[in-house]
C-alpha cells in the first residue's frame, strides 16, 4: 500500500511543482533589447530605435522630443523611463567646445545638479560621438547629495547654438532600464 501512495504521490508532486513554477513565476528583470521600431523627430531631424513592446509620447507643445515607456499603452509623463529631446546650451556656453560644455551642462541647466560625477564617451552605431554623464545632485532640502542617473549629450551641429537648440539629451529616469537606454543611444542618428 505504501508503494501505491509513493507511485501516485510522485507524479502529483511533480505536477504541483510545475504548476506552481508557471503560476508564480516572478517577473523577469532581464530587459528587452529588441529594437525594431523607430521614433523620428521631424522638427530636429533625429531618430532613435526603441523596443516594440514600448510606447512613446512626443512632447505636444514643443515637439522637441519624446518620452518612452515600457508598455504598448499610451505613454504618460509618469510612466516614461527614457526621455530624448533637443535642448539648448545657453548663450554663455555656446562659445566653448562641446566636449568641454558637457562637463558643466547639467550644473548650468538643472536645479541642484552641482558637479560632474563621471563622463564616458559613447559612439553610436552610425559613428556619432556623445557623452554619457552622471552628476552630483544636492537633495531639495539642501541636506546630503546623491549621484544622478545618466544624461547623455550629442551635439546637434545642424542647429545654431542657442537657449533652445544645439544639443540632444537622453535622460534615464529609471535605473532598471539602463540596458534599453544604452541600446537606444547606440541607435541614435541625425
């Protein structure tokens, strides 16, 4: 009789384990690197590939870029994890070489971004050179600081340097999407 229970119990146990592993499988944290879709900004003539499982929202008022989110539903500002936009350097910064400007860019343009933490030269698949940066950021309450997520800058040589144009910025808003961020940067082109 014990053999009956064992012979019957083993297959039942196997079925329960398989069913449990399928039903309660944790969400994969492995990012998607499939980049078959392309966003093109008509106003500033740049494009970037993004995962087919993502959505984007072009900035409705300025049309200077878009935010991307990991969903096929309509993207909202709160769901966007990567942003790309044409931006300005500021008239006082237009005279310096772009490779020097990126070392002060966020500290000049974003509140509480105080100093460059790191800089890495990146090259796109098409040969464009950009600069991936992180920054020391002072907390809004003034107490303590932290290191920002990356901002990557590309010089837009087709635009006259001004407060509104002269660079394209990629901003990562969620550290879980660093792989997609780097993939999108690699695909960027003017």
